[in-house]
C-alpha cells in the first residue's frame, strides 16, 4: 500500500519514547508521531495519552526519501468549523495557541493597553530600585578619589 502525504490511516502504537510514538501502518511500514502532534494541548508525558497496542487514526505529514514517515494524531481529528468565517485549516502559529487554551493555561488574556501598563509599572519599579541601590553604593556621580 502506497503511503501518501495528507492521507488518513488507522495504525497500531508499537512503541513509545520521550519524543513521540511509533505507529505500525497498513502495509507493514512504521511512522513516528512526534510528541507535539499527539494532542491539541501540551503533552508532558505521552503515556498519559497513548499506550502500546492502542489503535489510532493518523494523518501522514511527510514521507522522506530514506523512508521516514511523519505522522500526526492531532491533525487527523476532524477539525470543528472555525468561528467568524475562518477556515478549519488555520495558519501554523495560531493553530498551536488557540485562544481557549491560552486563557486556561496563562490566566485571562490582556489587551495591548493592559500589557503596556503592566510593563510601564514594572519598569518604573525596577528603575526606582536601581536608583535606590546606586545611591547606597555611591553609584553615578559619586565621589572620585
């Protein structure tokens, strides 16, 4: 069976490593699902998501000349329709950082103005602390001997 980039196949997990999982595909060939392609969320331990002998649906991402096959479980899942008229096949950077997962992992999203205000406040506090420590040590403009 010829394995083509973009096709979806059923496979069996044959091995798990710290960087991904090996999947036996129809026809006897084996491909690798990189840890970043296992789930839409951050995967710290692959064993939380997959076990050896699990049957999985994978999408073929690449087939190298030397026979290495790159696979994705994450992209093999049916993508829900994107809101606001966007396409389900989004651009690379936005695909990994969805607004929902960003809010769940890092707290509420801040507007540009809020980020700028936080930066200015932190910057002023650091500058004041630096000036205090310089005056104690005799920093700039201190006596020269």
